[in-house]
């Protein structure tokens, strides 16, 4: 997919939106000045697609069973220390 082109003026007027688009779409952009390419901007961290995550998942380290049991115990203990939130509409 070709990079979308933006002029320096467009980027300057919409800097926050420009960077948000690059980051959240995981795409890139070509900034041009006087019709000539000036810089290429790409996201430092592109979100993974579901297909990429499916390939990555089996390669991730597994939590040892005894650690998982301790984590579950700690989570239950933490939950028991909190009372249910009361709604201000009740």
C-alpha cells in the first residue's frame, strides 16, 4: 500500500491528528514540501493483527503452574478485601 502524502502545511496545522493517525492505524505517511518528498513517518509501535497474535501466542513463555496457583490465591484475597460498589442511584 503506498504511503499517504501530506504537505508540511497540512502536518503543521493538524499535528496531533497527524500523529494519532500514524500511531493508531499503524501506517506511515510521506511528508512533502514543494511537491518533493521530505520525510517518511512511521509508527514506532504498530498494533498486532489477530493473525500476527495467533502466530506469536505459542512462542510466549508459559507461567509455571505453581505461580499461577499463587496468583489466583492472591487475586481472590485481594477481591475479598473490597466491598461491592454502591450505586448513587440506589
